[in-house]
């Protein structure tokens, strides 16, 4: 029996079956290369679903987390610490706007915090996109536009409506002066790496401004240099009222953040929301190390290069209809519904990707991926596509 099968058997015996049995049992990783428990090597083009932007075992993150644990680990919200103060200031500086930050542990929690913030406007209506994904807790799943995910848990939050992506008329009909907030992912990852058009983003901004609805931009997946700018909304010139972050912010350590701007920054008054672990010193130290790397290694420029290479290599492949996205967040749209087959074949060949839709592969590799790793991974994926089409 292989080590992987043994581990899978242990998983099935001891862990709840909500994820299904993992296809991979990984042991270690360096940069964008990982090895499973049987010693097989893979090029990681998924990065823990856009989390490990600095790859695996980056020495700067390891050093920052280790140093912080040796000095101060957890304080809860009864004490401030330098890492958290510094991180909040740096996030606000990166937006270039006046606002305040709430730290939590995940993207789901950031969305939950924003739902509560929206309720404090005195309105209850929420609007989100069909096909969107904002998390799996009861509030976040209520604004996730995927019936398969939320139908088993009804009744959900009331006063939630869904609109079609990139349909301005639908947006105009739905957002009114009773809407507390409109939720938008600049690029819908779970929805098939589907970017919002510039026309749609502009319309969303205008409609929210006109009706007084909060414009909430969920950048859990697109944020922190992933799309070639620090935040994806900055590619389009819009100005959200609330910005949500997680995933890449911690580079592998759990952290999330809600940033509220201008007059909305003080809506959460003392006692209205909190979290024991959110913004702990270790997670904030990791996030500060990530932001250091974004600057020192120019990861925003690197993200653009990665995206251009993905398109250059994969678009000409027979079986590929189009490549869409921004920077190092790309969706490879296939001509047939064989994405799960390609994902499995790629894994056999030694490359890790993900199929969010039957005809779409999601590529969100570490932003530190080397040219050699990227070329090898894309070559293996091209082979998998060609063999599966």
C-alpha cells in the first residue's frame, strides 16, 4: 500500500466527508514545487486556491512567523500589538484612501463582518451575483449565488437578490433605495474566473452612489498583487465603500480583513462585532512579510508576466476556446466539458490545477513561480489538455 493510500484511508476514518477524499497527500513544498508522501513531484499552479502567493516555505515568511512566535503570539483583542497596527496602516496606504480595518481569520469572516456593517446602514436588502462565492457560513452563503451550495441550508438570510453577471439592466432593476449593499467580485473565481467588464463596474459604482447602497468589493481571491495591481479594483478606477481581503494576504497563514472607507469606517462601534483570533500577531507578521515581498520582488509586475505567459502558451492549444482573467488569475475555457478530466490527467503528469466549472480550469499560481517552473507546469498542462480533448 502506498503512503498516499494509507493517508487517504486515515482521512476517511477520522475526518468528516464534506470535502470528499483528497486526491493528493502532500508532504512538503519549496517555491512552486511540491512533493507528495510517495515522493512524486508537482508544479503547483493553484497555490492553495490563490493563497500561497509567495509559494511554499518562503524563508522571509518562515522567518517572520518564527520570530513573532518567539516574542509574542496571541493577545486576543484585549491588547494591541505592533504587527497589527503596522499591517492596518499599510493596507490603508495601499488603497490611498481614508478608512479603517477590521481583522478576522478568513474570507468568509470578512464577508460576515461586511454583512453586519451593511445592516448598520438601517437597510436590509442585499444584492449579489449569480455564480458568485462569498463563503460557507450562514450569512456568507446567503449571498453566494450557487443554489447547490445554499439550498440544503434554507431558510437563509431574507432580502437577498441575485443578478446576472455583466448585465447592467438587471443591476439597474434590482438595486434600489432599500438595498443596503451590492456584493461584487472583480473576477469570479468559483464562477469560472469570469471578470466583470469595465462597463459593468462603472454602472455598479454609479447605481450604488445614486441609491446609497454600499458597494462591497470582495477581493478575497483577487487581492494582494494577484491581478497585477495591489487590489483588482484599482485596475478599473472604481472606489468601493467596503473592501474584503484574505487568502494571499497571509501567504499561507489564516487572516482576513474588512476595510471600510470614509463615513462607513466607524459603523462598527464597541461591542458590535469581534473575533478572538482575528488579527493575531503571528498572522499579521506573516502578512507584513507578504507585503514586503510584494514590494521588494515586484510581484505586481510578476503577476502580469505570469498571465501573459499562460495566455501565450495555452491559447493556441487545440481544445482551448479562450483564456480570460487578469494577471496571475486566469481561466482556461475549454471547448468541451472536460475540465475535471484535464485536472486529473494534469495531476498524473505532475501539475496541480482546479476545475471550478465543467469547461474551465483555474490557474492561480504563486507569484514567485520561476520561469522554469512556469514553463514546465504549462507544458504539462498543455499536454493534459491535448490528451483530454
